[in-house]
C-alpha cells in the first residue's frame, strides 16, 4: 500500500512538470502579450517593463527561473496586468472561496445522490425510481449554465428567497445556489451509479445467503450490501471532485462569487500570462492530487485491489 | 452484412400476416413461404438495426426535431427582417417594454439588450453551435477510433504509448485548457473546432481499442492475414465494418457533448467572438439581462438548446438500442 502510494505520487511529478513546460511555451509562442495595447509603449519604456518582469532573457533561462521559483519558493511570479498583486495573492484571495462551495457541492452530491440511488434501487420501478430517471435525463439536458439562470430566476427574482450572487464572506445563503448549481448533474450521475450498483449487489449469491439465514432486510443492506455498492461510486468521485474545482470557472462568472475562476477568465481576457499559467498549474495539480486521493481511497476499501498491491 | 437492404425488400414477419383473410391451411403455407423467403434473403445487420431504430418512437421524434432545427439553421435566415448586427434604434432605451417578441415590427423573437434582432441572432447561433458540435464531434470520434484501432491492433509499445497519451489527456481539466487556448490563439470558429478536437480526440478510443482487441483474434482476420493482406487493409476492410456500430453509437454521444462544451465556453465569454454568436453566448446574454424582466432573451436560445439536446439524447439512446447486441 505504502509502495503503491509512493509510486503513484512519483508518477504525478513528471506529468506536472511536462504540463508546466508545455503551457509555458504555448504562452510565449502566442502572438501578442499583456503589454501590447492599441497605443504602443515607447521602446525605452517597453525595454524597462520587459526587464522588470525578466522577459528580456532567453526563453530557457525564463523557464528555469520560473520552475525554480515554483518548486523552491512556491512563488508563481507577479501578475502582469494587476501591478500591485502577484499570483500568490490572487490564489490566496480566491482559492478559499472556491474550496468552500466546492466542498459543499461535493457534500450535496454525496449526501443526496447516494440515498436517492439506494431508494430507487430498493423500490425499483416505483414512482421514486421514475422520478430519479427523469431527473437524470433532465440534468443531462440542462447543464448547469442553463440551470443556474433558471434557479436565479426562480429563487431570487420570483420568490426572493436566496441572493442571486455575491459571496459576503461565505454566509450560508450565498453558498447554497453555487453549490447546488455546480453539483446537480453529478448528483444525478451518482444516484444512477448507486442504483445500478446496488441492484447488482442485491442479486449476488451472498445476499441470497444472508436472506436465507433470516437476516432482516435492513441488516442486509447496511452490513452486507452497502460497502460493495459504494465502490463504483468512489471511483466515480475523482471526476466529480475535479469538476468541483474546475467548475468554479463557470460558477464564479455567473454568481460573482470571487473565486479563482473569475481571476482565470479575467486573466485570459487581459492575456495576463503569469496568472493564467499559475492558475492552470494549480488546477492541474489539484486534478492530479484529487485523482490520486480517490485512487488511494479505492485501493484502501476494495479488498481485491488491496491484496493485489501487496 | 455485405449487402444492406432497404426495409421494403425485407419480407414481413410471419406473425404480421393478416390471419382473417386466409384459411388455416393457407395461413400456414403463407407463414412457411415467408419463413423460407426470410432464409434466402436474410436481413443484414444494418437493415435490422434500421428497423429497430425506426420503431423507436422517441428516437423518431428526436430526428424530427433535429431536422427542424437544421432547417431552421439553413433557411431561417430567409425570414429574418434584420441582420445580426443591425441595431434597431427605434427600440433602444425601451427594450424592456417594447423589445419583446412582436409580429408587427418583424422582431419575431424580440430584440437583445443592444436592440439587435434576436431571431437573426438565434439563427446565427444555431448555425455556429451545430457546425462546431457536429464537425468537432464527428472528427474527434474518427481520430479517437483510428488511434483506438491502432492501439488495439498492434498492442505492446504502441498501445502503451497511446494509452499514456489517453490518460494524460483525460487528466487535463478541459475547461482550463480551452480557456488557455482561446486566450492564446484567438476566438474563431476554426480555433474552437481545433481545440475541441484536441480535447476530445480520446472519444471512443477505449471502446474501439477493446473491440479491435477481440476482433483481431477471430478466424476471419487470421484468414485475411494468411491471404497476405496488409495491416491497413485488414483494419479497413475486415475489422472496421465489424465495429462500425460502436463508432456510430459513440458519435451520437459525442456530438451533444461537443455542443454542450461549446456552449459552456461561450457562456464563459471566451467562445465565439461578437457579432457572431452561439447558443451558449446567447444564453449567457439572456441570463445577464433577465433581472430587467427581458425573459425572452434567455428563453429562446435556451429552448433551442434544450430541444436540440433532448432530441440528440433520444437519438443516441435509440441508436444504442438498435445497434448494441447487448441491448437486444
């Protein structure tokens, strides 16, 4: 297990470095830059600006300095368009917000999706089951960027229950809609996976054995059926967690929550390369780490994988 | 499999013969005749699948709506009274009250926030969304299945290499990649299609790879190899026709995905560039102005988007039912 963890962690590092290098060169190859504007700067000032940000040096030197700063000082460099901030500041300001609603969204998905799936499986072909199937189709057709405006329309404009945007230090009213809008399509998928998985488990011979020896249905469900049911759900969690983070791009733009997604889009508009690069790296690292975490959790729970690792 | 037939040529099922018209004996003979005919001209796989697909009511309704939307994209512009950029100055400043859908002034769907005709813009948006979705979706699946076929057929190093590329691509957060790409290379339809193919090239890869892996050990492939056919010919002539159904199903799933991806990115404001537009961009504009009560600006594009996605979903579902041997 320890060895597996170690091996997986080591494999992530070169991928991340590859990614940084590719992004870095893509960025420098692209025409235009943060300092090209409609009124070109006088050459002397331009030279000063380039020197200030170290852009006058050869590319490989720039890349090396960049990598060195990231890995040894955890410094992503200054922002090109916001003169008084650096990328670390932007991350420090936005990331807690993103994490907060991402976390609540994940809670929402799991805490509702799994029970819904279980109910649908236990009452197969009942009204509950049909409602859930309908909901699953609905959420595929209405992705969150259609759903979110509709939610604001209903809960803010029509009923005035919840604020339609903003963050306000993360008060609960402000967290609900971002978290729900972010999670709905995944909620449907989690419910669907739980349902089919539980149906499969309930058909297994050992459940029949448990029934034959007279265990109560409840005991069968909680003691015997639940754990194997959750395995496919856990393996599905890695794209979910990843999306809870990358989905922030959309949530921040629509709800003005002020997470890192907004900074990312702003940076893309102003061609603020260091911010784009820094945030892209952050997103990618999180993606790898979350994937790794889910894989490890899976390995820890599934006896088949666990014994295979020894 | 080699000669696909139209449903007209296929003999009807014996059960479907009207029983009241014949006596018991003749009915029996007719059934026997039909059975014999069926043995001679056996239905091909594709004719069979088409039959099942046509019988699927939801899928047919889906096809109907998709055809409608395509017609709308192709010829809808003819009925537009304004072009996509023209600002109707007479409505400016009172869009909220008088800019709604109106049959007398030619703004069938109303006007947008800037007083531009929404009908013309929805036609334009439909064109862009369908174009990007279909071109990117189909091309991605083609590329994905070519790589899948190569990986499955050759195995070994080639397979490992392609699978490594596959895993890396999947682990890159696509929204991020998309935004970065658009920021660097400009926001045109071509770039959009290009980056979507780059992100989606893995579509269908895994499943074609698996198919090829099982197919390549079958006798008919051995026979082809013994006859001295080149690898390319074996893949193109003997393996591809046998897994075409997988590719068709996958394409039908990938196209709505691609449309959704395009819309999401346009919603974020880094998609298609003004004055061009797409469903996502229109929904985004509508969502930002709905506070003023101009709901039609959100509802028309959202309606087109939703109807299209529902239809494509049911078409994909119908194709899977019709083609997948496991579903039978």
